[in-house]
């Protein structure tokens, strides 16, 4: 009989969440470096470079890899000979560990969890509750997998109930382009097949806890249907040419993981859940001897990478930029932004629209300015702002036309592609949309030299800030004519791959 102390589980979960907030798994680092080495599209190669540089900086500075520090998932395999010493439920122990991790003053993590999700959407302010899964198994230990899943990649999850004769491969290849770049590729795809609807989704999520080992599988060959699917999908998804951040390129997925479960004869449940460039998970076992410990990777595990700045990079002063100037920018151009820029994401946009509908003056002037879709992490020590990478821009599409028309906003900065509604508005009002790299939040934050809240402080991380920037790297994603790099880039690289104009070695 093993006795697990309440405090040991609390402290272990808190430690695990702090650990994964700033350390990528080593298998991820190596796979991302391999993607960097084989990437032929300069824009995608630069995006991967930013992710790898950011990853090393976070390991050295012990600050979050991404500003979205995730919704916490805990998978517990509880040995049947385990006894608990404490007065809390196991779920409450897990949530207390989450609470302590996210409120740690040395590395504050962003609270993103909202109560009353279809109503008031109040922030719980400590990132609880987590999503807890249990399995009761033989044995006398407690095995725990902890993950922190970003909202951008979680939003791209897909589920279907196929007919038994339908092709899983065909469905996945139809869904991945629809997922766009909001899940911050390159990353992993977790695929669950069989069981019931909810079982397939859990299988897909569990698959993402496994290490990246597709190259080993390629060498030894498949031994079952799941492994056959992994190899086929890894090759065919990468041949889509979506590439890093959806810019077009050689690597869209670094691995595909497949788990299955026996199914009813009439059904074939299939789920896809992607993992982003902020892959965060770890595993520990409690045997009654105390709190789990976590061994940091060596800094030697990170490649030495320096971003290659070409002569074509344009420096932009946001305090004096004009509409005529932005009309000279082409999709795919790299810009370095300096000057003052406002921020605002979903909740702030809703407030802006509501105020304009009521004829109320806004507490800031958007005319001729740029707005950054971001919800930063709180600063610690001498930081002016915590990690501050972009959020998915397409969520703001429904607000874009009204804001461009009524405020004179000049441009927007966010993550991934814009949808048709957003692009039409950008084209009509001759605005521009710039893309920052998702998964490089700490690197982006180094370009922010000053920060202050200018409106809606009650929204927490969704408040409107004013950032003062120095050389923040972005890519022109939609120009003033409505041409989107997220449409032209993947099409170009898919064509190159299919016509064998490039050597394709996924």
C-alpha cells in the first residue's frame, strides 16, 4: 500500500506546470531544428528560427514560451493500492496545484479560464479549474501527465462520425487546410479513432502526450494500422505545403500521432486535435517518497540559430506611418515596427463596438494607428510586459469592417490568416494586416520597451494597452489590395512540391 500525501500531489502539479511553461520537451526542440534545416521558404524558415530562439530564451529566462499559458489538462492513472493522506478531493488537489503554479510571483502565468462561458465570462483569475481525467489501474503508484493546451490550437479541433467505409486519410486531408494557421504550425496532430464521440476526442488529446518519433517509425516501418496511418498522413499533410505559420513551406507537421479504440459496427468516430509550437507537457510518477522533480534540458539541446536579416527588411515608424506608405508594402515583406501601438482582442473589440453603437466616445484614438491582437502575461521583476505574442486574428474579423470604417484604423497585427470578411474590409478601406509569429511570445516582448493600460482595466489581460516598440518583427500578411500571403504562400509551395521543383524530404 502506497500513501500519497495531498501536499506532494499539489506541489508536483505546480512544479510541473512551471517547468513546462518555459521548457520545451527535447524531442520537440530537435524536431523543430530538423524542420529549420530542411525549410526552403525564407519566410517560413525565419518563423521557425524565431520559435527556436524564443524557446532558448524562455529556458534561460524561465518565462513562458507563449503568452497563452493554456488550459490545464491532467491525466491521472491511479494505482488500486494507492491511499490518500489529506482532506481534499483529488480534483481539488489538482486545482490547488494549478492555482499555485499560475500565481507564482517568480513566473506569473496568464489566467485565461472564464467561468459562465456562455454568459458573463468572468475570469477565475487563477486559471482553474483544469480538465482532469482519471484511470484506475493495477499497481501502487500514481502516474500523472500534465499538459497546458493553448486556446488557438484547441480551437482548431475537429470531429466527425464517418461511415465505416469512409477514408480517415481523406477526411484528415480535407480538414487540415480548413484549420488554417491559427494552431501555429509546425506542430503535431493527435488523431483519435473509434469508441464513442467523446472517447475519440480523449484519444486524440492523449496522443499528443507521446514523444515525437516519426523518423524512428520511418526507419523501422509500420507494424499496425495506427502506424500505417501515421506514416501516410505525415507525408501527405506536409505535401499540402501549408508550412510554418501558414506561410507556405516544407514542414506543416513534425509528427502525427494516432490512437484507436474498438468501435460500434455502425460508427467510425474520428477526432483531430493539433498541438502548436508552444507544445507543453510532462510526466511524473508519485510512489509515496515525496514530491516529483523535473530535470531541465541542457542548453546544448538547443541549436545555435541567428536570424538572418536581409537588406529588404523595412523599418517602420508607427508614429508617422501614412496610408501612402502602407500601400508600398507587399505580401511577404518583413517589417520592423517601432513607435507606439495599441492592443485589443475579443473583449476589447466588443466593448469598442458597443460604445460606438451607443454614440459614446472611445477612451483612445484609433485614427491612423495600428492595433495588436494580444493578451500579454503580467510582468515580473524588471520587465515592462510579460511574454506578448499574437492571438488568432480571424476572431476579430466580425468587428473589422465597423472599426475600419468608423475609426480610421490604419492596420492590425495578429496571428495566422484573416477570413474572407476581414480581407474584404481590409481591401475596401485600404488597410493592412501584419502577422507576428505565434510561439515566439518572449522574443516579441523584447521589442516592447514601455507598456501602460489605457482602457478597460477590468478586462485583465484583455485590457487595451499602449506599447512602445523598438524593431518588432512582423510579416505583411494581407496588403491594402486584399492579397493574402496565407492564400498565395501554401498554394505556391504545394505546387512546388507536387511538381518536384523542390527536394521533398519530410
